[in-house]
């Protein structure tokens, strides 16, 4: 592919197709399923947290009672930006070993880039 691209500009027809597991039509529904689980878990946690106490939001030295849906009495349709769901958990559940393998492959060169100047500094002191 690189050789062909060196001699002639590549077109869409020159590229190979993705496997079904790598297509967005497969990945997005899997991620959405995990994301919905995370949102449901966050909603359950929030409802348990607010079961015995009135939810409130501090606004400019005042207190505004929330309507329980994330909005306030002043702005009932307004939702909180932080819903408590963790996107990282959904990503790890969706991509699993592939995600951790990519993290490891990124961690090694970053670590070596940091360590190599330190090794050279120590080596120059010895010599």
C-alpha cells in the first residue's frame, strides 16, 4: 500500500475494507449499551443519595432546591452537565483488551522518552 501510494495518489478504491468488528455500525451499539448501563447506575446512585435529603444547588450565595431531574425550580428544563456516569468505564467495557493493549503501547514510548535523557545525564556524570 505504501509503495503504491508513493508512485500514485491513493484513491478510496485502493484501500481495503474494515472487518465487521471494526465498523462503527458494530462498535457504536456496543458502546451505547454500556453507556446506558453507566447512566442507569449513576441515576440509581443519585436517587439513593437523595432519598432522605433535599437536593440543592448553591447559586451565588443562595440555595436553590432541585426538582430531582437535574433541573432547578428556577430552570426546570435545565439538566446538570455532570450526570455521574463514567465514560471511561463504558470505553473499557466496550473495547477491553484492545484498549489496555493500546494504553500499554502508548505508555512504553512515553516512558522511554522521559527516561532516556535521565540515563544520558547519569552516563555523562560517570564518563
